C-alpha cells in the first residue's frame, strides 16, 4: 500500500514537474558544456588545417571538420557561449526595461499617454527590419546584438505589465499603502512588482526559445556579429554551401540548436503550467 502511494505521488510529481526537469536538465547540460568548453575539446575553434579539411566524423573529430579544417565539435562548444550570452542577455535586457516601462505607464497616467505611443510605434516595425536598423546605426558586436534583439519585444512586455499594474492598483492593500503615505517607489517595487514576478518568470523562460532562434537566424545571415566569432548560426552558414556533399557541416550545429530550443520551450511550458496556469 505504501509503495502504491509512493508510486502515485511520484507520478503526480512527474506530471506536474516533468517538463521543468527535462527542460532544465537539457539547458543545464548545454550551459555546463559552454562553461567548460576548454576541458571538453583540445582543438582551437579557429585553427585552420588544410590537411584536416572536410573530414567526416571520427574518433579524432567527433563532428568532423569544415572546409577549412576547423573542428566542428569545438566550434559548436565555443559557439554556444556567444549564442547563449546574446540570447539570455537579450531576454534579461527585455525583461528589465519592459518591466520598468510597464510599471511607470501603469502607475502614472500622464506619462502613459506619451510613452505608450512611442512603444506602439516601435512595435509596428518588423523584428528583422528593426534589428537591421539598430545594427546599422550602432554597429556590430555582442552588446549591440543584445539590444537589437530585445528592443522589439519591449513594447509587448511593457503593455502586459502595465495591464497588471492597472488591475493591482485597485486592490485594497495598495490603496491602504497609498493612504498611509507610502512613496511611489515603495509601492511599485515592494508591493506591485512582486505580484508580477510569476508572470515575468514565465515570460522570461518562454522567451528564451524564440530569442535563440532569432539570434541564430541573424548570425546565419551574417548580421550583427564579427564573422570570426563562433556562433551556431554562423557555423550553419559556413556549412550550407557544402551541405549536400558534407551534411555533417550543417546537421550537428542544427541538431544542437533544435535541442536547445526544445529545452527552453519545455522549461518555459513547465514553469507556465506551475506558476500561471491561466496562460495555458
């Protein structure tokens, strides 16, 4: 009887947290591989070797080599650093800026009229076009790429946070705080922001999958980053010229991208179901 209860509890636990466990495990492994990349490969990702060019996967080069003799495995490992840094950095920047703007718009009606019109104007510009515009103005580089990827999602997040602030302002405990003379900063950051934290966590985790895809798409097009910097999109771009003759040049980096996006999507869906079932 006790074993049956334990089995039922374990089944319920897996049903509630299975996606979080699977997604978190995948992302944890990928992050660890990016951190400890020097320990997982002895090859320099930018080392060119004419003698080793276009080799298929083998014991020496487990993912083969490209047309310049560079080891694909080491390029994927070191490319994960750039891809994850830009993707996670963009989502963090989006969450911070969008949350602050949403809090301000929801709490101060006079500022809202002007600020939301500006944000709506940004939202009307297609994502790729806005990224191209930002990069052409500010130049290529990791910080510029982070801002360019984040800026298109800020209006939507700010609007959602604003809507939550407007609903929370009607709560009795917020009105009592205001009546007791609490400052606006105290009310916003001590009472209203924590009430939005579950939504922000779900939005952050769900947005990472899309951010990885956007990052790899731009780097595949050769936009935003120095071509000498290893990134997953850049590796796919280098290999697509010979993908029919040497499919491993595209298959392995594309597989890693797919696994990463799957991991972030699973983690985001699991956190959504756990913390905010209304968003299902």
